[in-house]
C-alpha cells in the first residue's frame, strides 16, 4: 500500500487517502511498497510528448524492484499493468528516477553487493548503481526500457562480425571480443532454436562464465550466474518474462563492468546482477541450442571508465 499526503508549505502535512488499491493478482500480502517514485511516462525513448500514463516504481523488501503503469486522476492512481525488475530474489533494489529537460524518464537502481561484511568494511563501500535506463510507454501499453544514449560516449575500439551462423547445440568463441569493461550488441535471427545467447567472462580453464540467453520454450530472458565465480556471489539463475514476436530478431545489449552484468532485450526487458569472477577471464562465446541460428551482427566496444579515479 501507498498513501497520499498534501502540504502547502512542506512542513504541515494532511493525510488524504490510499494512493491506489492493491490487486493480489499482481502482488501478495508479504510485499510492501517502499522507495516509491511516481512520474509521468513519455511516449518515446527521447522523451517528448506525455503518453497519458504514469509510472509508479517501487520495491517490496522481499522481492525487489517492480512497477505499476496506470492513470492518475482526482488525486488517485489507477494501475492497469504491473511488472517486475527482479524475480528470483531482491538483488535489483531501491529504484530512483527523474525527468530530464527533454522529458525523458530516467531511472537507476541499487544492485546488491554479496561480498562478506569483512570485505565491505575493509574497502569502505557496498552496492553498485545500475546503468541509467530511459523508460517510456510502448504502443501496446507496456513499459519500454533501454540504456540512456549518453553511454555511447564511453565506447572505444569497436569490433564487428556480420552474417554468420551457429550450429545448433554448439558454441562459437569470439577471439579478441572480450574486455573487463565491455558493451556487446547482438542481433540474432533465432529461427526454431530453443535457446540462443552469449557467455561472458569465460576463463581459460572453463571454470568461470556468466551465461545470458533467450529461452524460446520458457519465454524468458535469463542470466545464469551459477558458474560466474569460484568464490563469491549468489550463483543462481535470474529469469524475466520475455517473448519474441513471430519473425522478430533478438537484439541483446550486454554491459559488463568487471563485477556487474546487465542485459537488455528488444527494449522490452532487462536484468542486472552482481557477479564476482576471480580468474580474470574475458572470453566471449555465442551459443545456440535446438537448431542453427543466424547472427545478423555482433558489435563489441571496450568501455572507458566513466570515472578513472
């Protein structure tokens, strides 16, 4: 639940009523509504015209970041769509958002840090912000999301490979595509493959890797961190609902910053997780399961540190 108060001077506050009515088809009684952010949704990634809908970002402490899309009128919010940004656990947490001068709604979140307390205390920090995401309303009434365009200014040393295939139930190593700070954009025609995706942070001995892929049978975008580290981390599988339309190519944008990985799929879904590789692996491999897939293009950039100090 969330509650609405009003004030004329930001000192004396008057309670009005509950801000919206909870619906248990979306959340359960164990979930609270905290870290709320309530802003109008634009109609495009570049901001501009108001879509007519508002976005309520929030967390439940036990299940992480989520949101409602709906209509705001007469000092009440009427949600008509619900979504999550954390599914297996609450590791994607505490969203914040703002509107910029062009009307973009830009959000970021807190990605939990799973190092031992002794390590956190020694280094004096814990947790990491996610990449800033531009949010807008799609024509079908659901949320769209992509990394903000300004991140392209960090790209350097581009590598490109186009128009090739991967055999079903096989892997293809991409030599010289990996870096500790990395952006990858993959455009795939998955055909009838059950799974298609990319492995990042692959160590030479094969003991560490993080697997990001689309599962057509389960209709999910998946980050498999079970082998991301030989030491720290949750080492689990995070999966988000996601389905390609008929003949729609899969477009995955992957960002790696040593101990953080985020993946965006077709501007409709995204997952962000902490990982803790220990072996220094930077290998990148594409893979397919079930049948052959056509890779229309893969582009990779080394990412400059946004703060070299």
